[in-house]
């Protein structure tokens, strides 16, 4: 009874898999770095296939994830949708206004970059999308649902579909790299330990750290820590992944690796990515759409080419890194002569 | 005028801090404990309990020994050295056990809890938990709270027992008080409910206060190195003061009114 | 491995706590554990209770049979009433029994000495809630000295 029904399921599963999966696989075959994450799926149903005995439940889980993925893919081919829509958002911290009525859309399946000078509150934007902060005005829609007015329970459910790569990596320092990546899987799924071990190994393979699984985070270099955190961020196959300054403080090699990973993960796993950064050069090479924030609002948007061609003085200052311009070199202060000569007695 | 303003401002900020602390505790405890989380509590019991065991046992031994030594020199003048047993036992069970354990616990485990949670906040681990749809209050705060609540009364009982043995060591084996009278007069004086259970109740209250302060200070700390060092200091200072103040209140309630 | 070690150490911690509790229960507070049994209540009126306190022992020939559970003042005649809680296993004391407040040793604490009376026919046993009629108050040092001086005075 148990045997026959479980083999039935796996058969269905295989036929479902074959059509749309082949396409993705073929598409990804020329991307050697990412081959690990392609095998994620192949391996997932290998496991389902192999464990007739007791893994009926696991097969269901994988089937469900897979069918969701198919639905997402199907929907996406029809129209160009926005996964995140920010509408007229105003946010202030204390007396300091950080955003004053910004509107911003993140198209599904694309890499959207948000750039701007330091201290503009770019990280704040990601926290707002993640529902960790509540805006003063305006709305944030994630997958057509308002993050702002969500109940706590719904918010936690929505967060399972997004993940965030923090600037510091934010790996749990008391666990090995393996346990870090396994953490979201253990928290949110009931998969058996050996299945989790397989998935973790494949995610780590995708970021090139399978050999470092047993290291503690303190033993990793900065670039490796960020890659390990990336493996953790994709562990649950999220829809949206947010990168907070992924290139900050990286040497050219790890920067190159990260740029490549962000692009390839986005395409291979059908993710939607938001990259918050001030590294102009790297972002222009990978981003599909770019927003530039400054002075509490959006000062420029468009594809990489449109941004380069922009005639806004502010945008050009930012792109070319000029010291002085619309964004002043000096922090607001009274004139130098006055403060030396005037106020003194 | 300025004095009034600063007084008002500090009162308001203290009150909001108490409010935030209550909300945090409530948020951590409102969750039904899941079977999945029991290993987390055990892990934390190891960190706050087992790792404090050595300092607690050594302090208990020495405090018991010193009390026997001091008590003997006074009691022997009145020929009442037989009362050494109850003197050591009662002061340990009623006061020193719970209080000294709480003070040592605040210094040893409380400061570590604050620093750990503060650093988790500073390195964005708490945020990243939240973004992974895992509530840090339940995953990080609650197990540490329960471990503290369990560990401290356990440590206090061990402290008192070892102290009484230390008193025996000095009083009986060294100074020559009769072993039989050490135990028998102690037995006739010490009451299970009145002394032992009340002592345990005291240390449960202290556990609540110390663990709560430690966790809240870490959770509420400013995530910079300066902020965390300040939070750690405040944990030790505030919880020590709270323990000593509460001890007076509890003693008055339990033993004061005949 | 690491997890195994943690669990062993926590187990050790718990075992240590239990043994400490056992030490406290059996060796330190043994007597009072034994007195946790059922008891019945007797009352006695004294003129003066001296330094008697709640939880002082009640002894028959040196054997503790109960404790003073509370001390109150009678509102009508302003004499102290001592409530004695006696263990159930020591029952059947005759009504003619007497109680007195004694001191153990020169500086020791005070306790209630209980002298069982003779039982004749027609003398009932003490029941729960009964008053003991025959009581001797505590000796107060100042009274003793006063008495001594008075006696010396009358001798001469």
C-alpha cells in the first residue's frame, strides 16, 4: 500500500519534471559554477526515487516546492510582473527624514540595483521590505500583498519567501558552516537529516565552499563568509534575495566571484534580486535595472545604458565619483571665515 | 528648571525601558515551548549552569569554612559551639546561598549572556534570524531565559550544601566541635519549609531578575563595542543592586513577621 | 561528540543538584521532615511566656512531640495563649497533664515541657482543641532575683 502509492507519486513527479526542467537544465549547462545548484533538483528527485520506504512525506515536500516553482515560471512568462512595489514611501528615524515619498518597483526575475551615497539609508530600505521597520507613510507590496499591514503571522510566512545577505554575512558564530546552511532547513521543514545533508552539500557546492563545510565562521575569510551566507540565503529556494553591500571590503577576486554568483544564481534559480551598493562599476555590469537614491528620493532610474547617458548632474557626480558637485563636499556648516572671525570674542 | 527636565526625561526613559523589557519577556514566553527547542535549553543550561559550577562550588566551600571559623571563635566564648551547625546552615540556606549565588551568577553568566546577545545584535545575527522568519525572541532569548531560571536555584542549592560541608570540615574536623551535635542541633533548628524552601523561592526570584536584566540589556544594547561594554557593566551593577534590594524585601516577608 | 559532552555535563549538573537537595533534606533538615506528619492542636494559657517563640519544641521527658504553632494574646483577660501542635502518634495524654516553659541549658532556647498527668477513672484524654489547665510560666530572671532577696529579707 505504502510502496505502491509512493512509487506512483515519484512517477508523476518525474513526468512533471521532465518537460519544463529540461529547458532550465539545458540553459544552465554552460555555467560550470552553478552546476551544483542544477543538480540540487536532479538530486532531490533521485532521493525521492531512492527512498521508497519512508520518504513519502519528503517526496510530497519536494513535489510541492517544485510545483510552486513551475507555477511561478508559468506566470512569469505571461506578463512582466513586479515582485516588490514600493509606493510613495516616507520614513524617518527620529527627527531625521530618510525617505520622502519614494516610488520603486522590482521586476520579477531580474536584478535590480539600488545605489546611492553612503549614509543614505540603503540598508534601511531592505529592512523596510523585510518588514523589520514600519514606514511612516506609503505602502510596500511583496507579491501583491502589503508588508506594512500584514499580521505578524503573515509577515513571518512572507519572509520565508525572501532572504537577505547581510553586509557582515551574519553567520551564526557558534555553528559550523554546514549547520549555518542547514539552519533554515531545520527550522522550516521536516526533511530527514540525510536529505538536509544532501541539500546543504549542493548549496555549498554552488558557492564553491563544500570543502569548508566543517569550518567555523571565525576560520573563514571575509569573502568566504559572505559566500557561506549566500549559501544559507538560498537554502530555502527563496523568491527574493536582497544583498546588502555585497561588494564592500572585498578583494578583486572575491568581488569577481560574488558578481558572477549573483548573476548566475539569479538566472539559474529564477530569483529576483535586489542589490544595494555604492560600487558603481560592478553593478553596472550585472544589474538589469538601476535606481539611484540621493537626498531622500530617487534621482535616477533605468537600465545601465540609460543611467550612463543620464543628463542629471547628480547622477553623473555619483557615477564618476567627483568630490564636489550637487552633493557637497562639506557637511553643512557656517562659512569658515565667519566661524573663525565672527563668533569669537 | 533644567533639573526638573532632566529628572523627568530620565524617569520617562527608565519607564519606557521597563516597558520594552516587559514586552520582550512577554514576547519570549508567550510562545508554547516546542519539543524542538528543548535541546536549545539544555545547551544553554550547559553554558550558564555547568560552566558556573566551579566558581559556585569553590565559593560555597570557602564561605562555609570562613563562617565556621568566625562563628566558632565567637560561640566558644559562651560555650555554645554546638550551635555552630545551625548558624552555618541557617545563614547559608536563608541568605548567603541565594544571594551570593545570584551575585556570582550575575558576574559569571549574566555578563556573558548580555555580551553574547549584544554581539549577536551587532553582527546582525538577530536581524538575519528575523529575515529567515525565525523569531529571535523564541530562538535566542527564551532558551537562555529558561536555562537561567533553572540553573540558578540549582546552583544555590549546591552552594548551600557545599557550604554546610565546608563548615563541617572546619568546625568538626579541624576545630573539634562534636560531629553529632553539629548535625543534630542543625537538624532540630532547620525547617524544611521555612528555611530550605524559602531559600529556593528566593533564588527563583533572583534568577528571574538577573536573567531578565542580562537578556534585556543584551537585546536592548546599542550595537557598538562601546554600547556592549556599557550594557555588560550595567547588567552586573543593576542585577547586583536588584538582588540585594529584593533580598531585603523577601527576607522581611518570609522571616521578618512572626 | 560536542553535543554528547554537553549532555553528559548537564546530566552531571542535575545529579549534583539532586544530591545536594538530598543532603539538605536528610542530613540538615531531617527532624522537621519527620514532623511534617499529621498533628492535633492543644492550647495552654500562661501568665508569662518569657522568650518562647513560635516553632519552639514541645518535649516530654526530652523527646520532642510537637511544636509551638502560634502565640496570641487573649483579648478578655490579657494572658498569652500558646497553641501547641502535637504529632498524632503521641496521643492519649490525660487531662491532668501539665505544661511549663523551660530553658535548655543556661543560655539555650526555651521550650515547652509537657508532663503527662496520672490517669484515674473518669479522667478523659486530651482531645484536639482542648485547653491545658495546669500551666507553669517561664521563669523571669528579675522575678527570681526579687524573690531571692525577699526571702533573704524575711529570714532575718
